[in-house]
């Protein structure tokens, strides 16, 4: 849990320190703008922008029942963030598994990636796709979107 929030908290702390220094130096506008940038960066790098994660076994069970894809991801991964942002609202249709929180999810990713925890790994109908192009994912995972 701690490492998930390390980067966002670090960004807020550093942004606050720099903004405080600017404010004390007589630049309140620049301080506010800089703090806003750091807070936005923290938000983008936090797990809050991702749909709620479930365990790998639950995701596999649900995917078998409803046919929706499983997306294995981890916080701080720029490729996961790119996929999430590019999918937009349809991202909520997939089952998301945070491999840092779920050892079974990490094991599932290693099993299809030659022992590596390469994310995002998207599983559609039992077929894994490692770091798929976001446009491909949007078109093939959710054709009606």
C-alpha cells in the first residue's frame, strides 16, 4: 500500500515546499500555479484514476461469466496510465487487477510474459496481449464504444 502512494505523496510534499518558498519570496501567484501543477501530477500518478481493482481470481471468474477483458496494471506505470486515459469511460467495463496488491495477479502476468511482470497485460477471451496499443484496445475490447 505504501509504495502505491509514494510518488503522489512525494509530488505533493515537493510541490508544497517549492510553493511555500515562492510564496515567502513574494510570488503568491507563481506559488499557487506551481502547487496546482504538482497536485495535478500527484492525482494523475495516484491509483485514483483507475477503476477499482479486484483480485485476479475474481476477475477471471467475472470475465468468464460476462466476457469482459481483464487488465493487469500497477500504479506508476506510464503505459498503464496511457491505456487508462486513452480508453476513457469505457475503461470501467474491464476488470482491473493491481498486480502490486494481488500476488495471484502478479503470478498471472508472469505466466504469460516469460516470467516478467510486464504491464499493462490485457486478457481477452483467455488470450493475453502485453502492452497493447490503446487504439487497438479500444477498438477490439469495446467495439460498440
